[in-house]
C-alpha cells in the first residue's frame, strides 16, 4: 500500500546469521579413492541409498565398496552436479557413448 508523502521502510525481524566457512577434512585413505564399475541405487520415501561396487570380470561375486545414504533434496542436487560436470566433460573430450543402456557393463 502507498501513502503519499510517507516513506515506508521494512526491516527484517530476524537478524542474518554470520557466514560460516566450512572446512572439509579429507583423510589419506579416503583421498586415494576407490574404483567402482557398478552402482546400485535404491530409495524409500525419505532417503536414497547408493551402493558402489567393483565387479571383477568372470567372477560370480562382487563386493560393495561404499554405501552413501542421503535425502531426496540432496540427491537431486547431486544429480544436477553430475549432469553439469558430465556436460563439461563431453564438451571438452567428446560424447560418452553407452553401447547398450539396458545391459550393465563392468
């Protein structure tokens, strides 16, 4: 609403919290990474589970190397980050071809 001759200024009732810088620790064993050539994704209403697996050729068994459990909002942000990075990769190195999207390749 406007009132001629009056200036209305609105102030936020909640003060802005101070900005905190997040420091991320990366232990040596985690920094080396793990190679995975298969991933399984499952979900419930409240969370997603990602299992990263290494499958050796001609072996009947495989082992889950890492399991990540996250919420749907974070999963969506992760998916968007992966799509953005894959697009950058393909613009630099060319398209990544998937031979048969219905068949898992290890």
